[in-house]
C-alpha cells in the first residue's frame, strides 16, 4: 500500500508539473518526506493523505486507487516457501 500511494502521488505530482521541491514549499512537507513517500518508505496517515491530495487539487481517493502495477501484483500467484 505504501508503494501504491507513492506511485500515485508521484504520477499526480508530475501531471500537475510540480517538482518535489515546489510541492514541499506549497504543502509544508519537507522535500525529504516527499521523496521517501514516493519511494514507498513512508506510511502516511489519513490526515496526511487528505493534505497531500488537497495541495494537489485531487481527491484523497486518487492516492489509493489501484494502478496497473497493483492490479498485476494481485493476480500473481503467491510464492511458496
């Protein structure tokens, strides 16, 4: 889920033509937080998702919608040990 949110956030940020630095300046989050989020190293709270989405001008739901990679991961058979 962290990676999905990171991919969706990065895609939407780029669509809006924000650099990480510009988004950080506008949102109050640090550039390091944005970078960590996009790499799936952060686990944002519901409040954070809402704040990120609001700054982007999108719905918070857009940050958690499954993308093609998530759909592919769900259809892969589970690995057995």
